[in-house]
């Protein structure tokens, strides 16, 4: 399976209104549960994992968070693209004190742990590409995001 197949239109929300990280995980987990791609345990698991292993990333020209959790909380592999109306705080990956303010959050649903490093690596590469980044940030629809992913990933 190509990683681009994990990006599904029905799991994208480019206009998500949340007030903080807890609100974000509640709303996204509920949406993923309705789409039947996660277990009931997903919300608690991803929230707890984020506390232990932060996923905020401040790249050169872009900030993003890439939260994920253990495979037993995921029914079907996915990447859920979320763009927030207003930024929320995540801690920088590998720290417990550096705050990253993000509007873009990719929630990963990993079914096969050995694919996680490859997927993260490809995402880091594509989000470091200035041309991709400019197009991604100006995309206004799920279809535009999906087309960019298909083209660049």
C-alpha cells in the first residue's frame, strides 16, 4: 500500500474549531469513531500518548503536529488531515517545555508499526518542500489537499 492511500477525503477537516488540545482530541476521535477507523479506546490512548511523547514539530517555515497511538486502538490505517481555525499548543517532539503553536494537525492511524517510521519520514520530507508547503497552505478543499498528497507523496 502506498502511503498516499491513507489520506481519505472523509477524514479531512480544513475548518475545525477547537479551543485546546483536549477539545481537538475529543472532536477528532469522535469523528474517527463514526467513520469506524478507530476503536472506542482511541481517544484516551492518543490523549495519553501525546502527554508522554509530544508530537509538535516546528519546521523552518511551518508548524505541525502529528499525533498517533498504538496499533491496537486503530481498526483501519489512515491519516486524518486537520486544519484549525485558530492555533492550539502542542509540545515540541522530544521535549516537555518547548511549545509549538499549530493550525495543521495530521492524526496518524497506524496498523503496522514497521510502517510508522517510513510514513513519518515521508511526511517530514514533503512538509519540508517549500513548493508543496505553499500549495498545501493555500488549498481550501479536501480534494485540493488529496490531489497535493497524491502528487507529492
